[in-house]
């Protein structure tokens, strides 16, 4: 793997939701810039494949099995990272799920599951890196929220609620850990071409009598740039927020949405 620029050389970067999509692209981005990346995900085969691809290209990557809903599993995963590397410079909390349906059809067990991944998962990872980063006197936390926290769509109350909560966690973490030299920011992607958005396109499109492709075209048309994001374009913002150039940016929730918010 060619190191484009060693912005993160000798840094340890932990990414949840690393197996696919934005998390996978973020693993590749940090590794290409010199970091040792550790991916926490419960999709074991895809997570191993992501790390193996990076290693085969000359990068440093480790896959750790972890269901972010589980406090015990997250504790074990972060303990493994610390035992192996002794520090954590960057946390990217990207693990997340979306299931949409009309309000009347939301089963409570599904709400609790979305909340467990999207909110508890983020809160736990932030909590678990805090002591290490505080002791170091440095660190960057980047939580992946969504444009669903800044605009609204029908049939996504659960998702919107959790992503708004991610912004709330991030702002409080920024205030609490700022005095220790730690920044915390949220990234709000618009529709990004990953497995998640293709699934959403199928499910939500069907309720509107549209094919998945028609729904995706409609969402692209809602943006100023008239296209959806690629995962690496979101990874670019995440890497910037973890870089030395962003040390005075904290508590923000930043859109990477192709101008969706303008419509
Ligand atoms: N794709 C989009 O359009 C979009 C837009 C806004 C925000 N987001 C957010 O970006 C993040 C990444 O989503 P993506 O689009 O890359 O989707 P994705 O489905 O490709 O990736 C999500 C990752 O999270 C992992 N994951 C899910 N549940 C988990 C659990 N319990 N424990 C550990 N890992 C788990 C999955 O295995 C997968 O690797 C999510 O938080 C999502 O809400 C995505």
C-alpha cells in the first residue's frame, strides 16, 4: 500500500463498524496514511477480510470480533487494543443500523435494538476510550451520526432519534474531555453508497411504489451535487477531523451531504 501522506504515522486508530461501508473506507484511509488500524465489528468474515486486504497492501490492520451492543464485548475489545498497542489516538464510532417503517408498525424490540447499536454502542466506545485519552492528554473521537439528525424523513423515527442522540453524546463528550486535549465531533453523512443505503432504498422505495434505483435517483436529485456520496468521501472528512489541522474543532456535527441540507 502506498502511503499518500503519513499524517497518522505511529498512531493507533480504533474503528467500530469496520467490516463494510464507511467504516471499511475509514480503515483503508487511516492505514494508507500510516496508522495502525483496529476494526471492531460483529460481522467476523467481512471484518477479517477488510483487515486482510489492508495488510496485503502493506498497511497495519487488526480485526477484533465485537458486538457493540455488549458492554462486556466492548470492554474486552478495548482491553485487547490497549494490551497490544498501549494507546489509542483516534476512535471512530461508525457501527450503526437502519430499519425504517411507518410509526404504527414499529415493534418495540426493534426500537431497542436500533437504540442498542446506534446509541449504546457509541456511548460505550466513547466511555471506554476516555480514561486512556485523558491519561495521554490527547485524542480524537469521531462519532458517525447522520443527516437524519439534521433533516427529517417519514418512516425513520427510530433512526433519527438515535442519530440526534449521537450528536448529543458528542457535544457533552467534547465539553467533558476538552480540558484534557481531546476533541469530539460528529460526522453527518447524507446518503452514501453502502450496503445500508441500498437496503434502505429497497425497503423505503417499496413503500413509495418505487424501485431501489428510482429511490436512489430521487435522493441524489435532492442534493446540490446531484449524486450520492462514496464511502471514501466520508472517510476524508473523518481523517481531517482526526488530523493536526482540526485540533481547534470540537463539539461540532459536520455535514458531508453534497448540499442535501440546502434543499
Ligand atoms: N450509508 C448512508 O447513507 C449513511 C448515511 C448517514 C449515516 N450513516 C451511518 O454511517 C455508519 C456506517 O454505515 P454504512 O452506511 O457504512 O453501513 P454498513 O451497513 O455498510 O456498515 C455498518 C457496519 O456496522 C456493523 N455493525 C452493525 N451492527 C453491529 C453491531 N451490533 N456490532 C458491531 N458492528 C455492527 C456492520 O457489520 C457494518 O460493518 C452508520 O452509523 C450509519 O448509520 C450512513
